[in-house]
C-alpha cells in the first residue's frame, strides 16, 4: 500500500489544494489529508468544520481520507505508517520555505517530501487571499469549491 499525506491548515480548502489532493490520489493508493490543529493561529473555520468540508469535497475519491493532527507532522506520519508528504509548490518562494521544512522533516524522521508543481491556473491562490477577497465582497467563485464559496459568503458577509 503506497501512502502519502497532504498536510495543511485548509482554512478553507481552495481549488489549488483540491487539485494537489486529486493528483496525489491518482498516483498513490491512499492519500490522507491532515488538518493541523493550531491553537495559536486564529481561523475562520473550526478544525471540525474544515474536516467536514474536506470530506464533502473529496467524497468522489475513494482513496482519500481526512484526519486532524497536532504536534509534529512527522509524528503523525509515523503513527499512521505514512512514508511521504506531498507539498504543492506555487512559486519559487514556496520552494525556499518548503525545502528547509522537507530537509528538517527528513532529518527528524526519515519521512520523505515530494513536491508537486501547482496547476498554473491556481499559482496565485492562497486561503488567506481568498478570505480577504470574500471579506470585501469580491468574487471567489472558481477559486474554491462551490460549497466553500457559499460558506464564505454566509460567514463573511452575514
Ligand atoms: O497550510 P499551511 O498552514 O501552509 O500548512 C503548514 C503545515 C501544517 C504543513 C505545517 O505547518 C506543519 O507541518 N505543521 C506541523 C508542525 C511541524 O511538523 N513542523 C515542522 C517542523 S520541521
């Protein structure tokens, strides 16, 4: 069984994330989407809401499961027998940051990191930008799954 993890905050999931998850699901037997529980960072959606959204938008991929974790990602990988992390790279500055994280994670545990180039259609996309645009009334349809679009409109514009 070839397993990988797609980790992140997913506050909320964007179409860029979904593209990486879908492409990983075509390459590997099992993909675990792991949502970080970060008590220090304020979020728009609770971890359980994010999990519900992720489960809904990945329901057509039978080999994708969604879990939450706290602490070190490599500990989650070890506990779940997952040998590799998949990370999407949008731009070169992502690579700078992700390379250090990948090397540290490997040094800590031997868990590998695989980089997947983001679909160019989404290379400008981030959860924070999506929230900012939606907060000020901009149109984020096409950038996030329809379900997320509706929830953002409800939550940010009352
Ligand atoms: O979507 P994000 O916020 O960019 O995801 C970042 C995430 C969750 C992948 C990263 O912060 C992470 O792995 N956090 C867990 C703590 C950890 O393992 N840190 C790495 C030490 S080298």
